[in-house]
C-alpha cells in the first residue's frame, strides 16, 4: 500500500507580489510563445491608447531596440508619482507591482478603457528581466528600475522638463526564462498599430526597429471608412463609398462601417475600446441581427421576396452577409470580456443596443440611398439562390460516410490506426510524390492523399463550383469534419493535416491554393492547430559516407563552411519524387527528425487581405507583394 502524502497547512502556498504571474503566465497573456511575447507590447501600448481615448495623448512611439528591448513612449498625462494614501509608496510603483491596481477602476479617471482588469502593466513588469519606467510630470522626469516584478531602485527625479511636457515611457526586456522566443516581429506589431490608428482617428503611432533600420508612421484621418477600404482594396466592391454611421448614447460610442464586395465571403471585425474581439461577442451578434432584419424589410417593401399568403420568403443571415466587410468599433465604460486576453465581449445588454442603433441608421441610409440599397438586396437574393445549390453540394459531401471505406476516395492510402489523436494525413502533390510517400510512410499512423496537380482556386470560385470539384470533395471527405454549418471538429479523422509539396514554384502555388481552401472553408481547423506544412530539404550534401540535409541557401552556406566543400557533392532536390522513400522518411516524414510548420491565423484582418490579394483579381497588389517579399522566397532556378 502506498504511503499517503502529507497534506496540511504547510502545503498551502501564498505567492507574494507578482510571483503568481511568473508561475502561470499563460493565465494573463495567453501563452509564452510568440503571441504572449507580443501581448506584452500590446498591454503597454493599450495604456497609452487609453490616455488617447480620454483625449490626453496624441502620439505613441514604440521602439524595438538592438538590445532586445521594447520602449513605449507616449505624451499622455504621465502615471501619478505621488504617494498612495494606503500603501504609502509612489502610485506608479503600486501600478507596476500590484495586480488589480490602476486608474481603470475609478470611472472618473478613465471612462473608456481597454485595460479594465488593472493587471496589464504589472504583468509586463513581472515577465521582464528588466524594466525601466520614466515619467514626465510637473516639470520633472521621474525614473525607477525593476527586475522580474520587483523594484531595484526607488523612484527618483532624474531630470527636468518644461511644465507643459508630460508622458510615460516604459522600456522592458522580456524574460528568456519565461518566453520561448524574445525576438519581436515587426510585421505583427505593424498590423496591430495600423488597426489602432484606424480605430482612433488623429492618433499617431510611430514604430521603429533599430536592428532593421526601419521606421513607419501610422496615422488615419478617415477612421473606419479608410479601414474598410484598406481591407477591400484587393476586391471588386459593390458600392464605392462605405456605409458609415457613428452614434453616441448612454456613454457608449458606436462606430460602424460597411461595404459589400462581389466576393462570397463575409468579414465582420469587432473592436471594443480598440481591443480586437476576434471571437466576436454580443456587439457582433447585434450587428448581424440588425442587418438581417433591415435587408429583409427592404426586400419585402420593394416586392423582391415572394409572398405565399401565410408566409413570405425570407433571406437568411448567411444570405445578407455574403460579400460583406464590416467593422464595428464600440467604446464603452465597463465591457465584460471573457478572459484577460479579451477575445469576446459578454455584456448581454449590448446586443439590443447595437441592434437598435444599426437598424435605425441602416434603414435611414437605405431610404436616402436607394441605388446602394437595391444592389445590396439583389446581392442577398443571388446569395439565397446560390445557398440552396451550395447546401445540396454540402449535403452530398456530408452524406459520404467518412468512417466507412466505401465513402473514402480510392486514391487514399489510409493508416491502420483509427484514433484521430494518433494519426496524420499527408496531402501530397502528384501521383509520383504520392507513390514515394506511400512507400516511405509509417503505415500505422500516416495516411497519404495524392492530388492530381493543382486544386481549384476557391477565392475566385463560388461555393457551388468549389464544392462540386472532385479534388476538394475528396479532401473534405477524407478529413471528415464537413464544412460550413455541418463542420464538426469531433469528426476529425486525423490530428495533423500536413500539406507536402515540392520545393519549387508549382509546389508553392499548390500549397497556397490548399491554405486558401482551409482558410475559407475550414478556418476552425487552422484555429484548432490541426493544419501543418511539411518542410522538405532543398539540398543534400554528401561528404564521404555521410549525408547532410539543409533547408535553405543560408543553411547550405553555413554547413559548407563548417564541413568544407572540397570533396563534398551537393544535390538540389526539385521534387519529392526525386527522393528515395528512405530519404523522404528521414527528412520529411519521420516525426522524430522532420521539420513541419504549424499554420495559425495571427490576425484575421491581415489574413483575409493577404489571401484576397494573392488569390483574387488584384494583379497590381500581387505584383507589389511579390516585389516586396521576393528576397524571402526560394527561387527555383
């Protein structure tokens, strides 16, 4: 019999100060990888944005230092430096060392704020190996240093400024003990700051990367109208100017911009106090309800919907949102977010509030702009017809039983294990590579689905055509989850869906076509972390009896310098079919030695824009993108 472990008062731990944050960082910033790292910057910038929301801040400067630091410098009021009445230490020290401490709980200091939990900047402090805060206030500069949440120095006056100058400057170095990477990504921050300036017209954000020598200024005078146009720049729009309205009531400000395009996708982006609520919430639900009601009312009024006596035809929410790009920005006193990372709004009263305002404003717009109203209604009616056809196509796909052999495509080489948790599906370009992969694989856990060259470009095809394509139907059937309203992650047949294509131009195109399909028809699969891209080697270097494999030109150069290229022979793999099954297994399919890349959606706005530009009709935008990113591409020469 095992001895019972002691469980007394001694085992109850009390974590002092910010130690709890360091023990469980994911509770506060969502993770300790790249996302969590950038969340630190967002938390610091959000404090400056809150000052802008109150009308005190016009400029925020973010500098990524050569030493791995991030500096956020604003011209707001400056964090208070006077002694806290209860704790008897400077107020700034309280804000930086205590959870749930800050000016956001006092409704007078910040009526509208993104950082409502009072944990943001103290969490940044806790997860930084070093932090320096400098405050300009009352004609002085105050300075204090911290490390891992604890003050290293007392708050001291370090200089003088004019009485009119004020602001807060935070410099922090992320703690490598906490984060798997401490390298900031300029592109990630660039996307977020562009969003913030669209949402706060008149606010200027300057992003500087000292390592790369890059500097960019983000500023928008057009606000949401400019934002919607930016998202739709690669699309053919239904009406040139977005539908825009702004209403204020009960201390809540609602900003909405809507523009329809000729495409088949809906894109609704919701923001609350400039926080991107990627999971939506009650504000987005209110917008959807209002759109459906107003467009149905207009279509009935104009006799566009048939009336069968007892019950007239109706357009569904899906119909009225086809081709829609909408941005909803809500600024309100006390939002209730689900979780510290603030991805979903929970305030129940907001749904009715948004519904009421959007219904009234959109109805007025339709009355005053009959040409636009007619185009929107006709688009919805066409969508309804296409929806019925697409539903038949989806039902056809769904009826194929994903778990019976009769329902699976003949070209699939399935694995023997049936538990999704243990298995992988390789989607492979071409019969030749498919044959090599079938011989190379582990038959127990790896299934192979070869494709006949390039699949349909779903970005340019309507759902009926896409869901009638044999290759696409095969992919949907093999994966097992279904698509659209039938999607069910519980029916996923493989834990990993791995795209494996040749390392050439055609291979990259096929990879992009497949990723476009997953993003448009099975985004939940990407969000759930099930989609991967295989990274086959570009080169084999044989020296003596030993083989080395490299995955880029840089790796080849470094390895050649290391082992000496005198008697070495270099082979450039242009296709998977050129590898022997043993080589393919060792380099690309063996779970212990291969390299695979997990696909995730970093920013929904940016992802939608990029897929539209790469796979849509915007030739000029595509040329500019290729010119800008050519240096990062692998050229097939």
